[in-house]
C-alpha cells in the first residue's frame, strides 16, 4: 500500500475497515477546536501539509484566539509526531484512530495525475489557493484508500467546492447542539383550581410524576387551571415547583423603578435576583428587554453596602455588523464605548439625566420652565442628581455636567471588560454580563465562564438568530452550546424572551423582516 507521500510504506498505520472513515481536517476546524484531533474516535485523521502552512502564518497573532489556538495545535502535533518516521507513516492516537500528515504528489512538478485530479483542475484551476490545495489533498486520499474519505471544514464555500469535484464534505459537528425543533419559551402544566389555590397560599406544590418527568432543574413553567387561571412557577427538582421570588420593581441607585412587563420578563428577573443561580443564559430577539433588565437587576443588587456583589462587569465580543471601521482611538473605555453603547443607553433609561416630571406638569409653558431653571432650590436639586465635574473638554468655562450613570463608571461600580484580556483573570464578587454571547465560539465562552470566582454571577444574553461571526451558526455558537451543556444543573438557569417591549415598530420588524 502507498503511504500519503506516494512512496511505498509497508508500515503505514492507516486503518482499512468497513467501519472506519478517513477524515481530512481543514485549518479552520483546528483553529475552532485544537482538541478536535482527539474527537474522531477510531477513525483515520489526515492533515494536509497546506494546513501546517496556514497555521504557521497565524501563530504570530499574539492577542487573538486564533493565534493562541494555532500555537496550541502546533504543540499537540509536536507531541504526537516527534520525528520524521512518524510524520511519514502516521501515528496511533489514544482514541484508537490514526493521524497522518499528507503531502500530495499530484501537485508536484512532473508528478503523477489521475482522473479525479484532472476533473479538479478543470473545476478549480487556481491551485495556488490554499483552499483548493486542501481539497486536492483530500481528493488524493480518497483515491488512494478504500475507507470513505470526508473533508471536514467549517467553511461553507469549501464544502460546496469539495462536493463539486466529487468529494464528500461536512461541518465539524462535535460541539454542535442536537438539531431540534424550536423550543417554547416556557411549558404549561395543567392543575385543578384547588391545587392552584393551594399553590398560591403555600408558595409551592408537588407535581405528579408524569408532569414532573420532562422538566429539568430550574426550568420555568406556567401552572394553568381548567378555568383559565394561571400562576408562574419554577421547578426545584423532586417534583416540587415554587412561586417566583421577585420584588415589585428593581432600580439603580438614584434611578427609576423598572417592572417586568410580561411573564417571560418575570422569569428573567427571578433568575437574575436569585443568589443560588450563578450562571444564567437568556435568548431573546431585539427589543425583548435582555439588556435593560440584566443591567437593572445587576445594579439593584450591587448599590448598597450589604450587597453580595462589589460591582457590575459588562463585556461583549468585538464583532462588527457590516464593514469594519478600523481601529478606535483612546483608552480601553473609549475603545469599548461604541460596542457597549446599548448599555449606556440602558443606563440612561435607568438613571435619567433629567428629573422625571409628573404628567400634570407636562403642559406648563416654556417660559415658566426657563424661569424655574434660575430658582436656587431647583439648581441645588440638579446638582445633587448630577454634580458638576471639571473636564478638560468641558464647556466655555471648562466644566461639564457628568451624567448620573457616568458616576457609576468613575467609581468602579460598573466596569467595562475587554474579552481580549480576560485570560488569566479571576473575577470575584462581580455581577458579570456577557452581551452578544451568540457571537462567541464554545471555547471562548468556556474561557470566560472559567474566570468566574466564588461569589460572582455571570449572565450570558444574545439572539441566536443574529450571528455575524462566520465560524459559528445557530447550533454551534457559545451561547446555545453553553445552555445545552449546563441545562439541568442546580446553579444554572435559562430564560427565553419572545415578546418585544421596545415599540410596536421594533416588534413588527423583528418578526417580519
């Protein structure tokens, strides 16, 4: 049998069996999951030498996840392939499969050719492109060995080109959640009116075995009687459901009260305010209240001296919608401000710069309002809400009024975290909000969650239907993966928001456009 370099290899370790497949790995699979080498069970793995070239060009990226993963892959391959013999013949993996590096002789000057290579050259004539050379290497393996050969890549275009030349290709599925129909935001459990009344008075209720069987720990449900009466509840395990523990409203220091406007938001507030839940995932389309409620619930628990948390940390991945505008100037806070503008908007709603006025005073004349601004009592009240601060870029007198929420940033109660620098951190006694978590890979979400120390809480929010990262989709992104793997754990909960509350226009746009 020929080895993967086209020479005689009596000791080639490639397995030939009806039950064994040969998987050829693209560069993006190794960058997505460096441990993917160990996740193909007893099958053969083949890595084209072009992949090593691409990894070599990426390993110098010091501050990116891609660079770190490329260096990690190099270390793994160095351990598995310590000498020239192992590179030529391949090695057996701990999983029972084999690993081999491919050098395609069909691409050498004056080398051999085949019907498959001639077809490839007619369809993909530009073999200077790395993607086309990787497809050519996979095609060479398919022609040389009996087991089915499959090119594994996360690039959809490479999958299509591989199929065009007669090569089977698929996505890397190891970290994808199972493909299921869209789950409802909550389940309903039928009870009689007497049971519902007892639940309201006692605060908890034991379900029948059949009703409790499909529920997972900390799942939110709605109890409904035949008469149409309802009551929200949370499943605590052992067949027990309990009432939600939420206050009438939550508020930031010096801010306005925020109340849940629908049933799903009640579920979200209950999970945000429960100290026993250390990790919360939330799916929701635009305008459902993910951002506003998460920051309101966080500040509600951090602003007094007896709070469990020392402050709030906010972060989100830096992935642009549309064409990137390039590097941003300034400090870390100034660089992150455009990405975290939704939270500045939310803080402006929670802690308005202008005092809220009662409706009966809305019709007063402008002249009276201008006159009021010169009243000493009014000016004293305004100073208490937003004391003037001396700023280098202030107004005509070199001063400017600091917005109320900006005082939270200045004091450190609210901090902006950059995910690029989170590795190695240990985040203690913080309420950590990770926005747009659907843009992250499962490995990146794992990196963030493993930074959370005892006494902290992390909330991951996002919309799995809005993904701009080309390397993840609705089934493989970090938010969905985290929910799927952590579902049913005693310290984790999940909420899905479906009803838009921003405006009627925003609700229609989210549903119809």
